[in-house]
């Protein structure tokens, strides 16, 4: 059974299917993520060629099939996020964020709240906000989606919510200084990094306008988040490996210039 429906959507990814055709994954606000078949999109007169590029936000008219692939009928209000599409660094962060959202969701399950967050996050990335910070915000917030959010509100022992904290893998959450002795192998993380991670978990991304984090603190944030993902999520995306390599290149170039 097929239904013709309309919904806002974000193109998450595209891959070639046979010689001329493509499979396009779109996150529809009202219907969740689905795979769409697009025929002959490389031909010059193909009206959907620009619409199906990753990091494109649009209003789609689609044919949803109960089984198998679905089809794109038309699109309007097309908003390509051109800076992400054209800049290798923004593209890397955007690819990873979309990939992480993808693996955190089941197909055909509406998630309008997550859709709104992704749309706003990609727009902020396109506008020039720090790519790693936007990535870290999504990594933290998607822990809810994966169902493995550790205790980041306060100390797992006494529930204290102010002051400095460290992260305990063994206890799956934060420890205040009075209870550091409960885990001899706590991460010894920079309290500033833990502070930002706690803020990210509660952040309303719609209100984010700018944020400034030092490279040192960003490195610590990533170390803590990577530890949580390795232990609780177990997702390893190629796009994350590329980002790590990209950051290593940047560090080498900076050292060379110094």
C-alpha cells in the first residue's frame, strides 16, 4: 500500500545504486527516516538532482510504500546548506552528526523533536559555529536516544549538583570531590570539560547563538565523550575516524607554523 504525503525533511546521505540511480536517506519530520529510490539523477534535466544532496533541508512530497523503497515526487522550500556541502571540515562534522542521528533511530519512527534539533544544529554549523562543539553537543544529547545516558546531573553518590566533578566509568556517572575515593580509576578529567558536557546534556540548542571553548578543554571534552561512547554505545563510524585524522593534520600544521 502506498501513501502520498508531505513533510519537512533533511537529506542524511546518498549512495549510488547501479550505474545511474541513487538511494537517498531522508529524515522526515513527520514520518522518521526512510530510504528513497531516485532514478537517473545524474541527467542534466533531472529536477531532483540538487534536492537529494546531503545537508539539504526541504519540504518533500513523497510516496511512502509500506514495504520496500519509497519515492520522491516533488520538493519545495529547498534550503541547501552550501557551506557544509563545500567546506571539507564542516562537511566532516556534518557527515558524522547525520550518521550518528541515523544509527540512533529505527526506520519509520517519527521523531519531530530530534528532527528540529538536527535542523538547527546543521544550520548553526553552516553559519560557522565551532564544528567540534556542535558535534559534542549532539554526541551528548544522543545518549538519551541510545538509551544509555549516564548520570550527568550531579554526583551519583550524594546527588550534589554544584561544584566540580569527575567522571566514573565504573559508576556510570559523575563524582563530587567528597566521593572521588569511590573510584580509583575515575577519568581525572578537567572540571571545565565536565562542566560543558553537563551543560550540553540540558542545552536547548534553539537558544544557542555562540560558544567559545579553548582547544585544551575541547580535547578533554572529546576524551570523556569518547570514553562514554566506547563503553556504553559501541558505535564506530568512519566519519569520526576521518575527523580525528583531520584534527591531527591541523595540529601538525600548527606545530609546523610555530
